C-alpha cells in the first residue's frame, strides 16, 4: 500500500512539474511578438494608461541666436503628457483624459477630457488662464460631428479612415510586418520579466526588446527599404485598407519603383555620413506580454545625439502604455456628455467675449 501511494505521489509531482514548466516556458522573441500582436487584433475592449516625457537640449549660443528655437526647446524640455481611458470596439466608444504639463517660463497644467464614438467627438473646454474663454462655457463639452466637419472643409467623410476598428487592425498588421522582417538575432532580445510590472502589478509572462543601435543601424535602414517599406505600401493599397490610407495602386507602384531604384552605394555613403553625426544612446521598443499572450505593456525609448552646424544636440522621448481589463465589459467614467455646446456656439461666445 505504501509503495502504491508513493508511486501515485511521484506521478502527481511529475505531472505538476511538467504542467508548470510548460505554462511558464518562454518562446523565441520573434514568435512571442508575432503571437502577441496577432492577439491584439482581438482586443475588443480595454483600459489604457499612457505616459510620455520629452527632452531637448541645445547649446546656449544656438538658442540665443534663434528665439523661435529657444521657445520650442524651452517648451519641450521636460515636457510630460499622460492619458488614461477606456475603449470598446462594438459599439465603438472611447474616452480618455489627457493631462499635459508644461514647465519652464510658461509653466501650466492642462487637463482635457475627450469622448469619441464612430461619428462624433466631444472635447471638454479647459480652463486656461491665458486664453480668453468665457466662464459659462468652461467645463462644457464641444460636440463635433465628424461628417459635418469633413463636408465643411470641402471633403467627404471617410468612414474607413474614421473606423477605429479598422485602424487598430491596420496597426497590428503593420506591426506584424515589422516583427517578421527584422532579423531576430540582430534586433530582438529577451529581458528579465521580473524587472517589469503590468497595470495590475502582475509580472509579464515575457518581455521582448527591439533595438536599433549604432552597430545595426545600416542593417535596420536596409531592412526598412528592402523588406518593410514594400510590404507596408502593399498593405496600404490593399482592398482591406485602401479607404484608410487613400492611396491608389498606381501611387504605391510608383513609390515601390523609387525604393527599388535606390543606389546602394549612395545609400551607404549617406549612412556613413549619418553615423559621423548621429549617436544612438537608446532607440528601442519594449513589449511586455501577459499570461493570455496580449501585449499588455509597450515602452518606447529614444535617446539620441547629433550635430548640426558642428553644434551638439540631444533629444529624448520615453513613452509607456499599459493595457488592463482586456476584453472585460467596458466601464466608462465620462460616458456620452450631456452638457454640450456646438462649435458654432463656442465661436459665437468667443467673438463676443
């Protein structure tokens, strides 16, 4: 009896260990990304949280000689923007609150709630002290009819271009082209998942990094020209996405001919010159994949330096987006606004203010 009990215990332990090891097993980076971004097209609803910061550092003498550039550099230096919201595909509805922080001489915080459906968008009138906005409209939502705006501007309402679902599918197909085109050993690597947290504070199943460096820059440019760009053009001209991109097949064929006609020796010469002036400290996209194989975290990092007229310039950007409650019933906090005004009413009040 004891022998039988011991045998069953051993079998149970072996089975459990195999199950655990199978569930936690990591697949190669390219395969992991392909699966994750294919699954992303099945993201019917989600909460999202975006944060982005930017920086721009230029020599003081350049700023002194160019007031316009100085104003831009001052605004972008330590610029931060955040967006938090909810999206559902059917029926299409999305909302977010965008918060921007401007630092420096024009320091201010701006909060801008937005709501969108397939045909309309509502934007809440912010309270910005330096702008002459009548107090009785601050806090109201401007209701914008996308079809009417297109017709007023002399165009026609493009239902495909406004179709969030189709735009989402296009984004996933474009990402798939990129992932499958670049060499895995040259551009992709696995990161320690323990160093990252998803929106619910859980650990990602796998984290993959795509990176362009000074060493693989030439390979990256060649891959874009020879593999990525032609596939992207074909995708944009396909029957599925022709209405989104509004490119004709003739325009696509002409663009592909121009790509194919690139002189490789001239391209290499241009790249060699670029390398002399460009320093890539970081240029990467990090994808955190959750247990259901969704890309639940995406982090974009860019930290580059270059010279212009023998002057050193540094630019940086970091953007992190996390997704949570994927495919759970959407919970909208703003909902469809009731306290609204039209754009014409806002213009009328602004003119009389």
